């Protein structure tokens, strides 16, 4: 691709990541609607990931149909047993929150990309043996732990199979990952390194976007692990600019005339717009009776002109 084509393609990737963010937020709210008692006050967790396997053509054409199918499926889920794992998967899209205490609070990246913990246990063994080299003859291992989170088992494999039914060659696929927090560098989770190991083993192309940095994560360390061939990291500033462009359009236009607003990279008062919009969305979702507006919001953000 020429330099101009490369820049254009990256902008379209950013749009897809923003759409993944919005689908992820809507999924998280839907799960909380079903699983949590609305009369009880309980702190909602921020972290989630949304993953999609798409073709290059879908990115270029801004074809979000795979995300629209996922939201259709999502809003048909009302049985708590289908959501208790906090992993939702349909065709080529998956959503995951962190696992609970029973499963060592395993992070979403690990649940989807390393469901059998092959990469994670290897990382833990290496790091622990290095720290305790002078105290142990054998490296510490978690292989004896039998309580395995099953929420992410088979999810990525099913997504790959769904892609293969349409495009035949999985090697041409692009895996898009939006994570609320940058893939972490926290001990015994090491999401950034898990993703590195996954890409090295699979050869897949992985594009990662994130919105915030957790206070326990070393940003530089995470980015260092992700600086390998076939991994592209889109900064939170890039996503913020694109999101702000879209939200300014949503706030300016009426309900019947909402669509994409192209971002030229020159947006004023980005944080003010984002905060005002977030407050507005929160107000819509205070009462469960008005949660249906969430689906409408998701549709508006995905709508093409």
C-alpha cells in the first residue's frame, strides 16, 4: 500500500475499534441488567474486552454487519445462566470481562486468547523461577491447580471457524481487540505478554486499541511486550479523537439523522465532549425501563451514511 492508503486503512481500523468499544460497553450494561439486582448498589467493574475477526475488505468498506449481528444476538439473551460467565460470543465477535475470585480473577485477554493457560503458566514459571533461582531447584508452577475457568473455552476456535466458512483462509484475517485498559503488565496476569505469545504461536495479525491505563500497569512495559511483528497498537489518543468526532455528530443531530462524522484530527474540547456524553448515557441507564435506549445508541454509532 502507498503511504496515503496506509494512513486511510489505519483510520478505518480506528473506526472499527471504536465500534468494538461501543458494542463492548453495551454488552457490559446488558450483563449487569440481567445479573445484578437493580435495587442493590454495587460497584460496576470497568474492564472488558471485545474481540472481532474480520477481513481486510470489511475494514476498508467499513462493513460493521458482524457487529450488528452480535448486538441482535445480545439483546435476545435474557437467561442469567447464559451470561453468568460474563463471556458472550456470537459468530466472529466475542466479549469478556475478568473472571471472578473462584478463577483467580483471570483477565479477559487470557480467557479468550489463552483458555487453557498454556501461555500464562509458561510466563509465570519463567518469571518465578528467575526471581527464586537461588532458593529453589525446581521452578514454581501452577499446573497443579484444577479450578479452571471455562468461560472462554472454544470461543476463539469457534470465531475462526465462522470466519473460515465465509473467507476460507484464516491467514488473511485481522483480529481486532478493544480493551478498556491497556493489556496489563501485572504479575500473574501479564496480558500483554500473553498476547505476544499468542501472536508468536498463531501468526495472526492483531490490532489492539485501549482507552485507559490501570494504575497497577506499567504502560512502557506493556507496550514493549506488544512491539512485535503482526501486532499493531492504536493509542488511546487516536481512539479518543475518533470517538469525539462521532459523538459531536451524535450530539448535534437529531435521532433520525445520525451517522458517521469524519474525523480530520482537529477537535476542540475533546474531554469536555466525552465527559458530557458519558454523563448523558449514564442518565439514560439509571432506570432499567430505559435500558432499551442502549441498543438504539449502539445502532446510531454503527450506522453508515
